[in-house]
C-alpha cells in the first residue's frame, strides 16, 4: 500500500535549507531518536524521579513498537526514494542515510515517539518550564523530519496524532495498569513480556513478508528494550532502592555519566558479540538483537544503580515491605534495606 503523499513541501524545504537551521534540526532530531531518549530518561532516573523515568521509557518504547508495526503494514517509501535522489536530498549523515533508505516513512517515528513521550511529561510534571520544553520538543522534533527530507508532512501529522493519543491514554490509565502489573509475581511478569514480545516479533516479521532485513530488526530492538525495562525495574526496587534525589548535583552528575557509559559500553560490546555469532539478518541475529537490548535495559535500570550505590554516590531510600512484595519479587534482600 503506497500512499501518494505530496512532495511539494519536502522538495521546497530541501532546496531552501540554511546552515544554522539544518544544524538545529539535526540536533532536535537526535532528541527524538533512541539515543536521545536514553539520555533524557537516564537523567530523570538517576537525579529526579525513578518512577517517572520508567514510565516515560515504557511509553516511548511501546509507542515505537506500534509505529514500526504501522510502518510495515502501510509500507510507504520515504521521500526521494522512488525518485532515486535521496542521497543528495536528505540532510542527514551518510551512515544514517544507509539506515533510513530501506526504512518506511508512514507514520513518522520521531513525531509519534516525541508526542507520546513529551505529552506524558507535560501531564505528569506540573511545572511551567517543563511544559514549555515539552511543547517545543514535540514541535521541533516533528518539524525536523520534513526539513531534513526524510518524511512527508503527512507522516508527521499522523505521528503527532497517534503519539498524543498514546500519551493521553497513558496519563489516564497508566496508574491503574502499573498497580495491576505490580501485583503479578516477578516470574509471571517476565513470562508475560516474553510471550508478548514473541507474538509481536512474529507479527512484524510476517508483515514484512518473512524477510530478514532492518524493518523487523528495529522492531525487535524495541521489544527487547521493553523486556529489559520491566525486568530491571523490580530488581532495582528490591536489591538497590536508591534515592535519586540524594547527594549533591556533583554526585548526580557522576551517576548520570556512569549510567550512560555503562549503557553505551553494554550496547556496543553486545553488538560486537552479536556480529560475530550470527548474521544480523537471520533468526539468530534477531534473537541476539532482542537479548542485546533487554540486557541494556537491565544494565541501565539495575546494574548501574547497584554500582554507583556501592561507590557511595547515592543513598538508599526506605522500601516498605508491601512495595517490595508488589514488585513481584517475594523475598527482599538485606541489601535493599536502608543503612543504619
């Protein structure tokens, strides 16, 4: 199903770019990419509010899972791909061109993910400055995609609509869903997320005509990330339980840098291992991709806090026994208790 979206606006933008605006659009586009979300959520997680960071992470990864499913179902090529001049028309780095050329266009993942992420942040944090940043981020991230030539305007409008709907739905039902989930035993939580991931991966693979390429591979990464988030969060609550507001901003900065460094190290190291063990476009490659992002989630949410807590860069918050039990882990380690 190929949608005949209007090329007029995208072509005009491609012919009238200016240097400083292109640099700005590339920067804001980064904030709507997976690496941008890792930076933002990690900062919130280790310095401000763990629960908010986890929910934002789940919202944006869940939205991106839906986005990739829709892209595969619609199958609309990006602007300038049919015309064959995308290399000269896209204002993105060459490595990104190679990644995007085989990716579908509709709806825009940047617009959809940012709308869900920042609309939830807007509703969850009742501060004027945060809300202004959220609105500006949604507008700039979405606008950057047609400007850079990689999306139609209609892709962005559809992405905004779907992302806002996801964010509003999470604001309305997120608390109730979180309470329901926390009452499941940890083993059942892992079983449910593994089963859901398997169904989703097979569905996206089937929608891609059972072909092994980067389309479902990207979807596999987001499914793995959700698994890692849901696996790592209860472990941190019970066995670490750090207080993100504790210590000075200097130590908060140390925590942020350490967590990002461990996350990137894990991501790159596992990527190298996966490249050696299996072809990226194979069943084994997909499985390792899933495992890679699942482990990255556990490292970010559990391993890094365990390390910086041991280094004395954060204090432990008191964990009520009921909350520990609701996390799904039935036994609470001595390490999860606050120091005397």
